[in-house]
C-alpha cells in the first residue's frame, strides 16, 4: 500500500509541475496580446496622421494645378 501512496504522490507532483508550465505559457500569451493591442493602437494613430497628411497634400496639389492652368 505504501508504494501506491508514493506513486500517487509522484503523480500529483508531476501534475503540479505541468500546471506551473501551463500557467507560465498562459502568462506569456497574455503579455503578448497586451503588447499587440498597444502596438495596434499606436499604429492606428500613425495611420490616421498619415491619412491627414495625404489629404492635405492632395489639396495643395489641386490648388497648385489650378494656379498653373490659369497662366
């Protein structure tokens, strides 16, 4: 009966170690998701800024084309 108790104890210890590894992997995944969300937020802001700059540039080009055509 003693050997059964020792075997169960070893199994519980191994399951505990496996649980720790799964928890560590889960933490890494959560941190990765957070970093990706922050990156997406900043990329969105940059994209919006570039779009605004592009629109302004198009307006300036149109005005320049109009003035050059008049001459």
